[in-house]
């Protein structure tokens, strides 16, 4: 059964706004639809759901991404000889061609709940000496799992380790109604970008104590409504130097992390911090811990499991969802581990 035209335009919208690789957009389906009914209405609908969408106008993907997208869309239009001229396409491309490239761009993730997470990201995978200024696959997977299991987070204090630029935590704050959400990282540039993205999405970070980044209360208005307005803290957290007393003060019920298992040294620091977290809660219930790992190097992933076994931290794999709503082109090897500290 052929896909409806509105459905096809929405598929373009979700992938384009999140700036997924252009090859992942449904170009073959578009070609098929245009062969069946060669007119400009579908192309105009796609244009208005992507380049001309209010989210794209306010928080645009990179100029290069938009230029390549429009060039491909124009090719599809020109290959449809019977289609009416579509000046809007060429006007949009002319506008993008006037723009200069920036070191930052935006990605807008449409959540199944109707909310949107808008993020400012670096256009480089490694920027300012860190990989924390882009959103990685495991963060998208962990957010999907959280959206499917909101009860894990509802009315609880959540600590996220290695928050990066904030996608997972912001998605949880918008949809899962945590009481308090503590974003944490150790890199100064990442922490500044993280705080800006939190404000961009309508939340006001609060000071998190003497070892936390202090954030200003003023900022941009977010898109859409806040969910139950959880208390939000941005914390500077170095796994090696944080003390058991500081961890105890956070009173975390749930601890999450994504894409933090990629280097042997980082693995040892992470496990050391988890041990501190365990001993800091000797008189109370230990927090639930969930770690999402992208398995790029099986040896590194196996080292993480071996080191957990060595210190007596039990773990189990969480059954994976068949696909991730936020990854349209690839489904990388991502595993979520629940740790029992």
C-alpha cells in the first residue's frame, strides 16, 4: 500500500528538523509519488514542513545542510516535467546561499508526546577538545527508552552523568515528570552549552551547590509547555575528585548515562565514581543505575563488564526496542545496562 502524501511530508519533516543525514530522507518514496502524480503540491508541502517550518526558521540546521537539502529537492522538482513552477524553492535556496557557515547549528527533535527538544550543537564531532558538544546515538536510544518507561523517573531525583549538550535529560524533563533533574559534566565548554540548551527549552537551571556551575536565570523562551516544572540543576562533576559526601547530598534516586563507555581510563573513573555512590548511600536505598552504551569496540565494552564484575557490581541488559524514533538512517549496536550498586 502506497504511503499517503501527508505521511511522506511528515517523514521528511522529522528527519530534516533533526538534521539526520540526507541519505536517510525518503527520497525514493518521493520519486515514486511524483511519478504517480507529477505536481508541485507535495514538494510545496515538504518545503513548508522543513525549510519554512517555524522551528527551522528560529533554530535552523547548518547552512550547508539546508543548501544540500534544497538542491536535492529542486532536482526532484525539475525531474517532474509536468509539475508547475515552484518559485518558493528557488527563493529559499537563494536565501540560504547568502548565509555564511557557522561553527554551531540547531537540531530539533519532535517527541512522540508532541513536545520538541531544540539543541544548539557544534558542527564538528570534536570541538574545543571534547566530543561532548554533539548528540551521540546512545543518548537518543536512552531517551527513547525513558519515554517508554516514564515511571522510572516520575517524581524522582535523577542524576545524569556526562550529560553533554542535554538531549536525554531535556527529553526526560519534558515527558517523564521527574521531581529534580541534575545534569552533570566536567568540561567547562560543555557545561556552558548545556546550560544554554536547558534554557532554550524553557527550563531555568538552579545553582547546584558549591561544586556546581552557577547559571543565570534569564534566557530564551522554550518551545511548548514545561511538564510539571522539575527542579533543574547543572553540576560540574569530576568523577575522580567528587566525594562521597557530595554524592550523598544529591540524593539521587536514579542515575543515567549515555555513551560514557568508550575509553579504558574513563571506564575505571566511572566505576570508581559508582563505588563512591554506592557507599554514600549505605543507610538508604541505592539509586537505580542505567548506562546506555554504543558498542563501537567490543573489547572496550567487554572491559567495562569485566571491571564491573571485578568490583562486585552486578548488571543486566535491558531488552532493547526494535528501533529508535530519533534514528532513521541507521540502527547502531546500542545496549542499555542496569547496574546494581
